C-alpha cells in the first residue's frame, strides 16, 4: 500500500501481457499531484489489459478519474472475484458494467461511493448466489431502513449474515 504512482506506472509497463498475477493492492497509491489523472488512467488501462488472471484487486483510495473507473469496470477480467473500490467515485453505471464483466464477484466494497438504490436489481440478479461480503455506502442502509432491528448489531452491511443478505437482495429484486 501507499506505493508511488510513478513506480506503479513503471511496473505496469514492464509486466508482460498474460502475467498470472492474481492479487493486486493499489490502495492509497501515493501521488503529490492530484491532477495527474492521465498517469492513473494509463496505469489502470495497462493493468486491466495485461493482468487477465486477476482474482482480487484493491483500489480503495487511489483517487481514480472517471475514465479510469469506467475502463476498469468495463474491461476487468471475468476471473475477478473480489474488488475493493471504497472511496472512489463509482456510479451505478460502473456497477452495472461490473455485473456484465465479472459474474462471480464474492466480495465487493463500495463504501463511500456514489451508487444509488437504482442499481440493486442488477446486483440481486447477477450476484445473489456468489456474493459473500458486500459493503455499501451507509446512506443506502438508511434508505433501506436497515438501521432498524434487522441489522441492529451490524455497523456495516458487510457484516450482515448470509441469510439476511439474501433476504435483502431478494426483497430489492422483487
């Protein structure tokens, strides 16, 4: 964590296409220039294109630009099972792209993102069988009245037991 963006860019350039790396943590990639979105985009593009065996990727706190998020969610390998996009500017359209790209997601962290309840039917349809850990913005729990007794002892939705999670998904789906 806290890798320098320039170093990540260099690494993404030298990694050969088809490399079998399965887990990658880019959280909190350091960069003193917050406007250097082109370097972030080109780095993400190379990583997504070259690492087709990825199963786990952590991007929380990388301050990705919209173009990077869209590219990632649209072209990420279908082998990905766990993805952490907490604090990024992820929108409903990005999550919809992920449902088409990565059908076997079991871990998804969308804490402090921009998603809304409108995307839940796609989530319920696509990941109801594979999802095991799901973290959503706190305002979603409030909108769903999940701060009530149903999830009284769970600070975040990711702590929701599997049975309650499936009930939540199916109630949203219907």
